[in-house]
């Protein structure tokens, strides 16, 4: 029996990079997975890969740029499972790297919708299901970009800074409840996002997403009592 057998774990951005690594890691520990991503084909491919673990999966094809579509998720999950034990807000959008004033309003809004607004919808919508868990845990993925000034990274960095304050505030509000709410900064990883941001860099010399999963298992566990903190992975 795995450490997360009978635990309901929801992961956004589940099909690539860190999300895929987390999906495999939690599946290997027996978790029941709710996997959310934009593309149906990616979800189906991941689902096939996870068959080796013999765990139950629910696939949720959903574009987080269309945040209004999140409104039906809590009811659907409530009807099927009655609770959520672990929420992992991993999905993120980098956008193009351009001067702040060169972003189109549409692109700026898309970055904010995926990186901030969608996570707020998940916090608000799933709170009742997390409260039905004996050991509810929420984990959101941030970036070191939120704490440093790098030209051309403006909207992405701003979105992660906003997410951090949102999550820390929520953690403070939930401090006297069983819900533990934290952030993870995974650092540099060999992902598609890194390749887009740093073309030409040899990713074989960079840690893989699989190397970053241990901290998530801790933060999702009953042992974790910290809340409102940013944890470094790796």
C-alpha cells in the first residue's frame, strides 16, 4: 500500500514537465488522481502511462484561460469523490519574453488568468471539498522570477508574485483549520518552458522534473504542519 492510497490528488498542468512527473510519483504511491490539462490527447497518453500503477484516474480537459469553465468542477468532483485531499496548482503560462509595454492586452490577461485567477478559482471552488478531508493540503508552484528583476519577464514575474501573496494570505486565513497551504519554487528544470525561455542551453545538464517531486510528497503528507511558506525543490 502506497503512502497516498485512498487520497484524492488533483494536479493541474498534469501532462508535461513537472505535472507529468508529479502524476507518476503520486500514482506510484497509490493516489487517486484528478488530472487537469488543456489537451485531451495529452491526458489520454498520460492515462495510458499511469495504467502500470493500477490507480483510479479522472481526466479533466480544461483550458485555464477559460476560467469560467472551472465553475462546474467542484460539483462534479463532489458527486464522484465527496472530497479532495490534495490540490496541486502546477499549470503555468510563460508567454513571450518581451518588454512590458510590448505585450498585447490579450497575452497579458492570458498569463494572469492561468497563473493567478485560475488558482484563485481552485482555492475558492474546492475549499468545501478540501474541508471534507481529514488532512487537506494545497500546494502551488511559484518561481524565483517573482523575487528578481529580469528584463522581458514582466507579466510572468508579476503573476508569480501575485500568486505568492494570494497563497500566503489564504494560508493565514486557514491557519486555524486543518488545511495546510504552501508554495514550491522548483528552480531550474529541464522542461518545455525552460527550453522556450532559454533556447540554446543544454538541458542535459539541468535537473529533471522527476528530481523535484520529493518536496511535494512531503507537503501533501500528514506530516506537514507548515503553512504559508515557500519551499525550494531539488
